[in-house]
């Protein structure tokens, strides 16, 4: 498999899940650093959705990326550590500004 890089959007198999977790095969945004991804056998990612979201920042962030096949929102509160075996094909990449906004949103949710 090609290197999994921070800021990439990739397909991921999120099953099995429980409760209100995002389920199924869906795009995720990779948040963890490249070295972590290479050495740990896991990645830290947040789920994306193509459904318009009522919750605003910091829970969700509307992406402006044109790489994606559908208009998408990052569900910042749906953070997961995933084995690299769950990670599939690359769909695109977010801008550095969008990545920074997601990290800021996550920091706002969990605190400094």
C-alpha cells in the first residue's frame, strides 16, 4: 500500500461500530503525522459525510476541497484510531488551512 499521509482523504472500513459511531465504508481525513502512520500500524482519522450538517464548527467543518466526488463535511467529533488494514484508496487531500481548522476544532472539543 502507498504511504498514508496526513491531510489525505481515504476510504476506510469503519465496521464494526456501536451506538452513534459512523459506520460502513466511508471517507476519512487522516490527522496523524506521516511518521506515526508508517511506524504504528494505525492512523488517527475523522469521518466525513456528504449529508449537510446542522451542527456547526467545532463539531463539523464544511470542506471546500474540489478533489472529492461529493460536497463533504468533516465530522470532527467522530475521531477514530484505525488499523492501516482498514484504510483504502486515496480520494483527495485537504488544504493546509482546512487541516488546521479541523485540528483547532478538535482542540476546542477536547480542550488544551
